[in-house]
């Protein structure tokens, strides 16, 4: 893990601001989803990348009822329903 050199404070509502220089270097835009992880006393933010709920692939996804399924798994599901 690499330090960015930035210091952020938690405000009274529990929010932190990710400095603009860091957002730009990571290509983060307004409303981009981030996942939050913890590891002992660490808080880790990662860009959210949707994956298929069945196989874990992140390519050729379709959304169904707020879940992601890849086209291959969707085709397999359609075959098993017949």
C-alpha cells in the first residue's frame, strides 16, 4: 500500500473528502460507487466493479433486479428453464 501524503478528517456526519488531486489521479468521478472494506484498524476503499453473481466474471453483464449476470450464465439459466 502506498501513502498519498494527504490527511483527511472525518466530519460530524462521518464523511471524509477524498482530495481532488487523488480523485483525478485515480479517475474517480462524482457518484462513482466505492466498496468499503476493513482490515483490523484499516479502512480500505475500492472502486466498485460489478461481477456476475454466479461465476464472478466482470464482462458482458446484464442487470436483473439489481443483480448482475453475465450473458453466458444468463444463457445457461435460460436453457435450464426450458
